[in-house]
């Protein structure tokens, strides 16, 4: 089972990294070049609000990747399973 706080934190970090990987020096440049608002991207990354599904889709489309790649839930699940196993074995 996914921990919601850990999951959303991972998604935020993944969005930031995917934007960097795409060659954008700033969030502003990414937003401007993709007809998105800086505040929408900033909120999705910085956590003032949980990103809406439509926002995630817009970001994925702007990066020319699948939503599943943006979310990377497989990595999150495996990471959380490893942490759970490590915590259990340390007790």
C-alpha cells in the first residue's frame, strides 16, 4: 500500500527532475514555452496544493512523456516496500 505523503513527495520531485532532464533551466521557461502558468507548475512542485490530475496530464504532455512515466508509481511502490522490509527487519 502506498503512503500518500511519500507518494506525493516523490511525484513532486519527479516532476522537477523531468523538467530539468528535458533541458529547461527554470520552471518559468518550461511554463512559458508550454503555455502553462508558472504558478500552476510551482504549486505542483512545491506543495502549496496537491497537483490536480489535469495539471499532471498537462505537464506530462508538455514533456512529451506518458503520465505513468511522470508519476513513476512502480518506483514508489518498490521504494516503499524496501523501506517497510528494512524497518521490519530492524525490529
